[in-house]
C-alpha cells in the first residue's frame, strides 16, 4: 500500500491477549522471524517453445540467487504491546499485514486457536505502545537494558538474534507510525553506533 506518491505506508494487525498469556508475544516474534513475503509476480504470461524453456529456467534461477529480499526493502515487522488490567494488545506494524496475519495464525504454537481479531488496517488505537522487538527473515532484533554494545546469538538453527542497547532514543524514534524505510534507516545508523571497538584500539 502506498500514499499515492510512491511512499510505502504501514499496515497494522492487532491481537488481544488475556492475563497470563504473555508467552503469546514471544510466539508471534518467533513466527514473524520465519516469515518471508511472497515475491510479486511481474510481467505477463507468454507461451514459450519447449526448446527454449531450459534457458529461461536458468535465467529465472539467476535472478532468484540473491535470496528472498534481493533488490527490495528488507521486510521488517515491528512488534509492540500495550498492557491493561485484562492482559493487553499486541500490535504488528509492517508494509503489508494480510500474509503476515495468516502466517502468524498458522504458526502460533503455545496458544492454539489464537488468531488475529480481524483488525487489519492503516491505523492503530491511540494507546501507549512499547516496542518489544523487530523481525526480518531469519532474525529477531531485541533491545537489552544491560547491554552496552551490539551482540548476536542463535535462537535456533533457523533464527539468529541481534541484541542492541535499549537507549531511549531508539524507543522514542521507533514508534508504530514510522514507515519500514524510516525504521530500517534508523536501525542501520543505530547498529553502527553500537558496534564494539576493534581489540587493542581506544578512541
């Protein structure tokens, strides 16, 4: 979805969770870190002689060699929570929510039957939202108050975790209304500022 000028707008999905269902947040983060948006189909259908199909399949493989995000904006998903007396709301902000909502509903494991409540749109409730983390294909990005510099670890065989210091400027900037491009640009600059010094050097 765009704003008519080519700029990508954010879509939002909401999940209501009850008291004692906090593990749902981790479940959603884990599911989203394994989500890869489908590639949009380009062009139109053309009948090709059988003798040419082998060469065309080679060209197609070459184009796909860069991976699912090659040549496109890294598909970030940002996860926020807003707590209340009955549990709270989980908010997912991303460029497109329909496939993500279906993916999450199929891959939630700790809470079978917990689905998006049908609210997917271009706005979100005016509540106080706290950023839990950010996902990209194969990655979870989390913020750690006790961490002075960036670090990474393995969550499992398929997913890695990037830990960044939980500085106030990051939470102040990465609000739900930020576009994916804005969030990605900030994260790149923030990550560079959090890299450790090379051993033996002190500036």
